[in-house]
């Protein structure tokens, strides 16, 4: 086995062990602080995510996603950093920031359409 392959395998094994240690510590601390099983952590996160949006959260998250989308659009269109096919990199970033922005806007409008009925 070559030196590069050994380094690659050791890095992979180290990252897996680090991820396992992180999850164990996160579950352990959640169990100790709340007294509930660690499986509740995921349910709480989903419940928090699905709560109705407040106006301040809507404005702040919309600004964050909107500015990120505009920044990457500027980088893709007018920046001199990326030329030729390398412009696809900021286009990908723009799509990566734009899709959550679109889904967040759709969620906000759906929430307000449901309140009017």
C-alpha cells in the first residue's frame, strides 16, 4: 500500500471516529441535561422547524438567503475572478443559496394563505 493510500485511509477512519465521538457526546449531553432519550432531540428539531414563522424570522432569514443569492449572482456575472467554465462554481453556489430562499418564501406565502381561510 502506498503512502498516499495509507494517509487517505487514516484520514477517512479518523473522520468517521470523530463524527461518532461528536454524535455520542451530543446525545450524552442531551440525555443528561433534559433527562429524555436522545431520539427526542430529532423530534424537537422537526417540531421547531415546522412552527409557524414569525415576521422577524421571516425578514432575517429572507435577507440572509437573498443577499447570499445576489452576492453569488454578482460573482458569477460580473466578477473577474472566474472566467470560462469556472463560472459554473459561483452559479452552483447561487443555486445552492437560491433554492432555500425560494422554499422559504413559498412556506411564508403558504402559511399566510392558510391563515386567511
